[in-house]
């Protein structure tokens, strides 16, 4: 019985890593689609989201099955509870990649990235891929060391998000159309939220390892 | 033992209702702060978010305790699993009310709502309060009847969100500053996401009642 149980916990961990790989791949491709105004690539990101949604449903079903059949306790229980929480955050990361790709589709053949935002969005995309990669590492080999790394990349994303508002504040009224400003606001928000969700995942790994909810991450 | 267990499930249900009341009150006050440019009220909404966060932490701890000590099965297990999911969505509704209030604070003494958006944001706020109220009813007296009601209000919020982009698209370049357009985009997004989270909660109630994940809500 115990052997089956450990296999199932392994499967849960594997699925979390797999979902994280998928969303990191999608945010990378969504960024590229945005940078190169590649409609076909954007469509691929939009289609891939269904796989991520299905991954969450499978993972949640498995977690409920483990709770029902094995009644885990202590750290084993925390693995399952944190998986139920993490699956929400990772699925949402997939949605955010899809939203960015959808902006490319909505504006095509025009670019969804007005010139003044090209550099900052490339940097946001690069940071989002780094935070996704850190999340894969964290879930593949859980340890507290990767948690502050994720917090640091999230701070970079927050700073870039603020930079977008600085750029918007410095625009003259005729530089861009109102719709272009709305688009840039949303794209920036999507990247910033992608980072927040990785932070949510990292908090759940902390819970899994320590048993404490939402520990204080505000170390200097 | 059974008696204690049922008490604990009741407590979980009560906490979900209580958190839903809190976030509905906060979105109502955030809307009023936005409409009347009331800084003090906005500050109150911002402060209240800590109570909602604490409510989530307490509820999650209670859910884990029930899993560890009672090993529930069947519908009792679904109550606890759906509570772990719903607490994420309801806590997020509190964040979104706080974000709207924060826009009032950021722009004060100027208004965070440029004139062309006054009416649509009042309607979004009113719809958000209605969806929160429907969520309270759903959780207070779970039954499938309230689920499509929540879906309908969410569609109204989505349509109002699109209307915001129509208004933005019809603005002339000099009508508003770029920062005002970015503000309106975000406020609209926050209201729209508030509705999405209520839909997430209603899906989990469906799961609780039927045992099926994410059932098809796309009835005509």
C-alpha cells in the first residue's frame, strides 16, 4: 500500500513539473509571437492552453483520489494540499500566456507592441521565462533555496511593470492611439501576474516543506 | 466523532459565506469610493484586505486539520477540497476590490474615473455587487439553481468590459491623458476578474454537489 502511495505522490510531483514546463514554454512562445508579430505562433499558444487546463483537471482528480483512498497525513498530506493549490496558479500562468498571444491575434496585421514598449516587453518576457524556469527547478527538486530566487525575479517583473506606467506617463497625447495604450497596459499586467503566480507556487512549496502557511518572505 | 466532524464542515461553510460577505462589502465600498472620489473610504477598503487574507489562512488551516484528523470521503471530502479551491478565489476577489480602491488613492485628489467611463464603471460595480451577493446565497444554501445566475451576471460584466474598450477606441487622441486610459483599462479589468472569480467559486460548488470537475456550463 505504502509503495503505491509514494508512487502516486511522485506522479503528482511529476505532473506539477510537467505543467510548469508547459506554461514556461508557452510564455516563451507568446513573448516571441509578440516580438515578431507572428500570428501562427500566437495561434499555437492559444491552442496549447487546452492541454494545460486538462493537465490541471487530471492533477486535481489524482489529488482527490489520493486523499480519498490513502488518507495521507503530515508531509504527505501537505504534498497533496499544496498540489491542489499550485494547480490553480500554474493553470492561471497558462491563461496569462494565452492572453498575451491573444493580443497578437487581435491586432494582427498591426503589431500589438507599440514601439515605445518593445524593449520593456522583451525584458518582461525574458524575466517571465526565468521565473518559470526557476519554478520548474523548485518543483523538480524542492528546497528552500529557490524560493528567494523566485521572489527576486518577481521584483524585477514588478519594476518593469512600473516602468511601463512611467513610459505611458511620459507619452504625448498624439504618440499612440488610446487603444494602443490600453493594449500595452494589459500586456504588462499579464506578464506581471505571471510572476505573481510563480510566487504563489513558491509559497506552497515552502508550506509543503515547513508546514507553515505563507511564511514571511520579506527578508532584506 | 461524527458530530465534531459535521460541526467542522459547518464551520468551513460558515467561513466561506463570511469571506464572501466581506469581499462583496469591499467591492461595494470600492465602487462607491471610485464614484465619489472618497479617499477615506478607499483607505478603509485597502485596510480591510488583511482581514480577508487572514480569513483565507484560517480557513485553509481548518481544511487541512479536517483532512488530517477525519480523513473524510465522498461528499464530505468534496466539501473540504472545494473549500481549499474556493478560498483562493475569494481571497483574490478581496485583492481586486483593494486594487480598485488603490486606484482612487493613487490619483487623489484627481478622480480615478475619467468622465467617459463614469457610467460603465457604476454599472460594473453594481454587477460585481450582484455577483458577490449571488455567491453568498449560493454558499449559504448550496444548490445548482444559483450557478447559471452567476454565469449570467459574469456575461454582463464581460460585456461591460468590452464596452470600456469600445469607449477607448472611440476617444480622440487628446480627450484623455495616456495615464487616464491606462487607469481605466486596469479598473475595468479588476471588475471583470472579480466576476471570473465568482464563476470559479460557482464551479467548485457544482463539483461539491455533483462530484464532477468543471462541468459544462455552456447551456444556451
